[in-house]
């Protein structure tokens, strides 16, 4: 226990809000289960189901859209029934859902249909978790809180694939699905045992107004959503498009990319909180604008050289931008959101990730096929610049925005 405590303090420090620690545990266990299974789903679809790449891509597209809709729905529902029930449904349902893959056999469309639906439950719990963080900690501590949870989730992403590999070695695909189901159920048990039913900064009563109409009239938030979509396009370009370009056009092997990309989770794990604390006095507008430029502009270096040191530099600068962008944007949304419909706001913003995963590979690879890699990276760099401008405009617009209850109707009873 002493070793674990020292490791916790080394990564997170000794000032993590006690109310936040159950969310850290739940976030770690949830992403551990998800990454242990999802990292291998594309391989399963091609090797076991015999799916072609086009059909698989369509399944990913449908899955991303369903997850986006589910994220907003989950946040909206959490405003009415509470965050904890939605989180429990997400992880408990996920434990049962992974067992359904055992029934797919070699049926391509059944298997791909299950893949497309797999993100629905996770998105339900994910948007509720983001709203719960704002319910639990003081507004001045939100950015650090989101950074802390991101570190826990990142650790889950790092540890999940090796566990999935061991399950595959031990018993093949059946062992993987059963093992991931057990991991997801462990996340459900942790959430059931430790997650609070409410938080010190949660609204006192459910909303008495619809969230969609409020969001539709909140111009500042809509501008921030545009910025979020552009940021997600840039982020997904790194996640999906960059390895395709490096391996297919620049002669870097897939195994080499596997070692290079380790720099991302390593930096997030050990430097996310340190960076967040160091820049805590800088305005959100400056952080978001800088973050977007740091994420997108380094791609232009790949047009000059794709040598390993250059790729490492691109990854290094990108991850600094990513570490600035994620907790800052989440904290800004939590601040922009009226308290009674905070979950819907968090869910709507979380859905920008689905848009990114749906559009970035499609747009990027279409431009690459038609005009080459340099044009593609120029497009993503331009997207990051527009996203930076939109983020700065939204942050500055937030300074003079009306009080949350003045946006879109009467406030909920509180």
C-alpha cells in the first residue's frame, strides 16, 4: 500500500480533492476495460468476420455518430435523474454488452452492428462523468480536476492493450470478450460502491426547462462547439491519419510507430498535472488559442521531413497542445453551462469527439488521395488556426455573457 500511495502522489500530487478520488478510480477502470477490448476490434472484424476495410470504415462512422447522440442524451438525462445512475448504466451495461460479441460467430453484419453500438453505453456514462466532476469540486479547481481525471483515464488506455493481448494469448477472442466484460463489471462495482449520489456544487433540483432550446440560443457556447469540432478534427488527425501517412507514404514501419506513439501517453501521465498547475494563471483564451496552434501547425513539418527525430518533435509539440486543450476546454464548458442543465452542455460538447472521428479520417484521406500528404497536412493546420480563432472568440465572448439563468428562459427551481 505504501508503494501505491507513493506512486499516486508522484503522478497526481498530494492535493487531489478527496471527493474526486472515486471518479479517478472509475475513470481508470472504465478506460482500462474499453481500451483492452476496443484496441483489437478492427483486427477482429477483419480477421474473424472477414469484413473489408470499406464496410469496417462505415461501421466506425455509424458508431461515432451513435456515440455522439448518446453522449448528449446521457448528459441531458443526468440533469434529471442524477449523474450516478447514468454512469452505472454505462459500465454495467458495457459488461453485458461485450458478451454479445460471443454470439456474432462469423456473421459480418451482426458483428459490425455490435461494433457500431458499442460506444453508446460508454458515451452515456462518459458525459455524466464530465458533469459530475463539475458537481464535486469548486469552480476554481475544475481545470485541475479535469486534468487529474484525464491522467487516470490515460493510465487506463496505457494498461488496457497489454491486458487485452494477454487475454488473446490465453484463450483467443472468447477470452478477450469475457475478460473485457469482467473488467467493465469491476468498473461498475467501483462506481456503485464509491461514487457519491450528488456533489457539493451540484444543482439542488432537476431542471424545469428543456436543454436543446437553451443550447440553440447560447451563441457563445455554439461558437465554442465549433471550436471543439475543429479541435477534434485536429486531434483525430494525429490519432488515425498520421500513422496511415507515416507508414504508407514515408516508409516508417507500423512497429516503429508503435514505439514513437508511446511518447503521447507517457507525457500525459507524468506532465499533464504539472503543466496544468504551471499555466493556471494564464487566461483560458490564451491557453486554448495556443493549444490549437501547437496541435495543428507542427504537421507542416512533415512536408519537409519525415525522419524519426522530426516525427518525435511533431508528437512532442502536439501533446503539449493537447495537454493545454483538454482540461481547459472542459473547464470552460463547465463554467459556461447553466448549473441545472450542466450535463446536457457537457454531453453536447463531448459529442464533438464523435464528429471528429467521423469526419477527420474521411476528409483527410480524401485530400491525401487527391492532392498528396502535404496538402492534407496543410488542411489540418488551417483547421487548427480557425479552431484557435473560434476558441479565443468564444472565451472572450464569455466575459460579457449574461448570467446562466438569463440564457434561454427561466431558471430551474433551486
